[in-house]
């Protein structure tokens, strides 16, 4: 007679009848019979489970029994809990069955794939992205992964789009990466600082001032801020008219008007007065020549005028000449009178200075021939 020292199974090699009282258990359903003919579950005196035949021979390794996978160690003992097998981690429940899918273990969530292996890294599950750390634990909150910041909701789902976190707004790209710097979102420009936080108020960037309203949207055109009016071009740059005003004072005009054109700021300034006493009447956004066809710089005088002219499929209204073929005129219209391209505030034209039609008409109606024009 031979006795297993750990009290697992007592058997006689010369007998074919198992001497133990056999506790037959199905761990996955109510069946009391094992699927494999001749094998049964047997519990030793120490409470450990084995899968044995009538000779007392036990199974080892992976076993598929009654629809569930089990793992028996080298001694034939049914394993439970975490098991490291062939370079993968598996979790066997209290009944020894290999788990799959989401598992809540000791206060943490894990995800086991269809083969039962514990997952790590990014996992796409039921249409959502999750991230499991190197220990297989589902992470939440801010996570720095692969050189990028991600925000994982308390549910473990990777978020995208606008997110209000810790009293601050962030914009998370569709890839889940936290954005920084300028972002064009739904037709508006926003600026995220180096920490990803949406900025508001005045912002000084690359030698230019910008203003973001309370919703973080970059402002353009005329804006009243704390009771003072400021002008921002189409790129959002604040146009400091004090420099244009100072610059204008050094010029004379044969009329009571002076026109200043700042090509960089994309602004036309209309002044009234005389040398050293010019007062700015208007400041308008314009579209001067683009880089390939820049507006000529220098000092010129107003010449001829006209109601409109056609250029290809475009029609331009209320033109005022200041040098050769260089004109002030309206933005582009179709020949049926509908607007074709109304953009101003950016370098765009073939060399002329485009203005909103009302402003082009004002020059056409009010600025006398001979008025001095300074383009810089």
C-alpha cells in the first residue's frame, strides 16, 4: 500500500477500486459526471481537488471539463487564483475555472482575453478603449503613455473631446491624446497651454497678443474688453494702432485725408487732419496681396475710380486706384451679385487691397483724388 504524504489521495496500486469516499462535483454545471470517460473529481483530506481515474492516476496541465478550463499543477492539484503559465497570467476562480472577460480581483479590475490570458496595454472592448498597466490593472485618471497624456474616466474608458477635469477644460483628440497649443475645433480657434488647459483672456504668443473670451474662443475684429475697444485681425493678432497713429504723423497729404495700409496686420487706417495732427477715423480689416503676389509698398496718391470691374469669374465693386493696377476694391462677388469670397484680415489678393464692400464704397464716395496713400 502506498500513501500520498499530503493527504490528497490514498490508493492501492494492486486494487482497481478507489478507497476514498469520492466527492463528485461539477464546477460549471449540475452534472456529477466528468466529460472524459473514467475520470472523476476527487477531494483529498487536505481539501485539495484532483481529477483522477479509477486507478488513482491524476491529470496535470490544462483540462477542459464540463465546458470550463482548469489547470492542474505537476502534482495534479486543481489550481485557483493567479497562475503564471507559459509566459501568461491566468486567474482561476474559487472553483478552479479559468476566468475570461472583466474580473474584479482584490479591489482592481482586470480583463482576461478569450483565451483567459490577462491583458496589458491598450484594449478595445465593446467599442471603447481601455488601458491596462504592466500588472494588468485597469487604470483611471491622467495617464502618461508612450510620451503622450491620456485621460481615462473612472469607468476605465478613454475619453475624447471636451473634458472638464479638476475645474479646468481640456480638449482630448479623437486618438485620446491631450492636446496643447492652437486647436481648431468646430470652426473656432482655441489655445491650450503646456499643461493642456484651455486658456482665456490675454495671451502673448510668438510676439503677438491674442484674446480668448470666457469660452476660450480666439477673438477677431473689434472687441470691447473691460470698456476699451481693441482690434484683432483674422489671425487673431491684436493690431496696435498706436504704432500706425505715430507712423502717420510723419506724412503729408494734398487733401484732408491720409490712408495707411499695414500689410502685416492686414489693416487699412483712414486719417483726417494734416501732418503731425492726423486723427484716425476708421480702421478696417483688409486682404492685401498674398506672398506670391504682394501689394506694392511705398508712398502713392489716389487716382481713378470706378463702380466695378471683372476679373475672370469674379466681380469687384467700388475700386479706387493708388498705383497703376493696384486698387482698393471690394471683396470678390459673382457676376450675379452674390458673394464669392468675403475673406479679409489675411494676405489673399493678387496685389490689390480688398475691403468689405461698405468700406470700399466709403473710400470711393469720400476720399478725394490726390489723397496720399502709405503702404508698409
